[in-house]
């Protein structure tokens, strides 16, 4: 068995990766980068006027700290609730709650640090789509 000895590590995320949310993520701490067992932390950049795809996180909590900008988060079974997060504020997203993030600026990107109590970067993100006959959101591939 090849065990990795625990060590303190620095990570500089310099390349954006595509995500299921359709936002550029800069992967920082994760199971893949530093062999984290219960945590991941990334930088997300929401381009001016852009929004994430509606999605949910399966089985893990997410904490977000907004570094720059103002982000509208719509959440709930029909994305019927809204909260605005500004630079210097935290946002908590419970497991399984459908949501989408929208940069309220048409000219400046929004930046935030995203932390999860799971070491995987994208493995447990589930896309959501609106059912054509309903205001409610459902998991991709599900039928009513």
C-alpha cells in the first residue's frame, strides 16, 4: 500500500477549468491536488452579466465568501427565493438545494472562494432543468 505522508502544501490555481455549473473554477485544495480527505476550496469567477446553470450539490455543504462584486443567488424547488451576496459576505448552501448564481454587474466579474466539506471538485454536482410545464425545477433526466 502506498500511503502519502501528511504535509503542509501550497496551491496556486492558475488555470480555469470548465464546470457543470458553466462557470470558470480555479481548483485550489481538493482530494486531487493535495489529497484532502474532507475539504475542497476553489476560486470561482462569474463573468460580467453571467450566471451559473441551475444545479444542486449532492451530500455536501458549501460555504462561499464573496471577494468582489454582487451575486444574486436564486434557490429553492422553483428557484423562487433570492439572496444577494456582496463583497465581504458569506453565503451558505445546504446539500440538495437547487440554486443558480448571477453576477449583477454588466461590466465587472464577481469573484468568490468556494469551500465544501467534500474533497471532490465536481463529482457530486447535479444539473437541474426547469420542467417545461411547471415553474418547478427538477434534476436532469428525472421525469415527473
